[in-house]
C-alpha cells in the first residue's frame, strides 16, 4: 500500500471522530416522563417480565437484533497475532458491515485471554446479552475448540466467520464455476493449499455439498496431508488421504480445482499448466493471491479464476455471507447455525448469481453488464437482493431443522421494528 493510501486509511478511521460505530437512541427522551419510563421507575416493569420469562428479553430489549463481534487478536487478517486491542479496528469494521448490509446492531469485544479455556469462559458468561456471537480472527487450531465449546454452552448462534463465511462463499462460487466448466463437484479432483481454519471449513462444507473426501488433497507447510504422517492434529487428520503424492507440484497434476488459502505467489504458471481442462482456481490469499489473475489468464485462457480482491472479477468476500446468515438466524431466534443453514446459504448465493443483475448494481460497479459466466460466478456485495434471498433461505432452514424458536416470517426483508424485536 502506498503512503497516500495508508494515510487515507488512517484518516478514515480517525476523522471526524475516532472509530466507525456509535450508539443511537431508539426512544423519545425529550421529557421527564420519557426518562422515568426509560430508567427508574419505569424500567422495573420489563425487568420483572424478563425475570418471569427470559424470552421476554427479545420483546423489551435490543437482544434480538444485537450481535457480539468477539476476538482475541491471535490471527488478525493476514497480520498474525498482534493482540486483542489491535483487532479492534477489524471488529468495528465487522460491525459496520452488519449494520450496512443487514440492519444488525453489534458491539465489538476484544478479549485478553491467557488460554482458549479462559476465552471460552469469558464469552460464555456474557452470552445472554446477545442474540448471536460472531467470532473473528482467532488462530487455528484453537478456534475449532473455542467455537465447538461455545456452540454447546450457548443457546444463541455462535459462528466463526473466518471458517464458515469463507467456506459458504467459496462453495457457492465453486458450484457455479464447476457448472460452467461442465464438471460435477462429486467428480472433481480438488487441491487445497493451506490447512488453517478457513481451508478446513471450506473442505468440510464442500463435502457437505457433494464433494468426495477421497478426491481432496490438502497441503500444509510440510506438503500433502497423507495418512502416513504422524504430525497431524485431529482437524487436519480428517483430510489425510491414502496417496503417494507429497508436493504441490505432484498433487496439481490433472486437478480440476485449486483452492488457495495460504500465501502469495505459491502456485506457479508451470503448475497451473498441469491442471485439467477448464481449471477452477480460487486464489484467495489477500491482498496478494497464490497466483495473480493476469498471470493465470495469460497462462491458461480456459481458467475460471476467483480471488479475495475487489479489483478483479469473482471476489470471494465474506460480506456476501455473514450479515445475511445472522439476519436469517436472528429473525427466527435460532439457537445455532447448523450445517443445513450453511448449505442453504450456499445455494441461495449460487442461484442469485444466475439471475439478471439489476441496474443499480451495474451502476455501483460502473459496468455496462454482468451476467452469469466465467467473469461472474458470485454475486457482488452491493446487490440488495442478498438480504432477501440468503436471509430467507437461512431462516427457512433453521425452521425446517428444528433450531428456530419463532416461525418463519411472513415477509422478507424484515423492515419493521416490531418484526425484529417483537414477541
């Protein structure tokens, strides 16, 4: 990033006031009567009602439209373990996106925890405050145990977006890309470079969508994850294959799909040439992908390419997922976000990319046309239809699988305050 862009980013966060979020008042406060209702003595009445039935918190407080964005700062973006406080700009940014795209209020919480168990205990003790919890920027493998424990202990949705948000958007784009390549997911030979939280979640969700585990070759820093290795944690071991392949150069031979969740410039043009016809390459290391799109397209004109960058087509962007997934979960008061809800989000995103693109989206990206094909396999974040399509699919899946505490809403998107908060 140039010095000018660095300064622009700092100015954005500091001017005219520091930070990206504020708290707004939703009730009148212009008279003594209002204040008496807002606090003592009037506030005692909803207190009594919530004490009688905890579900009344959704009726009398903002709980039903409130998400906690929580991190320990152990894996901030691609910057590494810089500590809890350093993660605050990212968590505030997540809150901005929740509000901008799904009308969800959020509070960021940065936890200085000496161990995963301390983090779990801290979050579990405050979980009743929220309608849902978005975990963020927590390193692997600790993030798996943290999420699993909190899902078990909390009666609200707990979702580690670095894992599942990436996986959902990746799977949606992958299904479309393979369809364009005239290939089937269940037959595809997949190479995944990277074995962290996002990579493992991506492969698990692809399997849930129909991929065969025996067709997946995952690589970490030591090479192919195979059944003969004795240095694998339980999460990597799920993708240990019976194979003689040991390196990326060997694994990439004849592969239909390459998914990179690792680091810059790790897929060479020579390796790309070894892939099957119409190769699908998701090079998602950000800002510098495993192979630059210009290099990939020059090397293989038949490549279907996606990255994590906004300045190239087919951006794998978590904002396509988490605001709308939480919107759907909150709308039916889901107790968790299960696999069926994630798969529902995948198919909603996949199907939306196949529909005609509205003019306002074209205007937002200053293009004349966008249509389903090699350069458009995933919807864009500025597509207002995401709120309807993804949220409603997630809400319906929650109801269908028995994790919802409210019936499916009669209309989407929810726009009235009483629909979001009401009983």
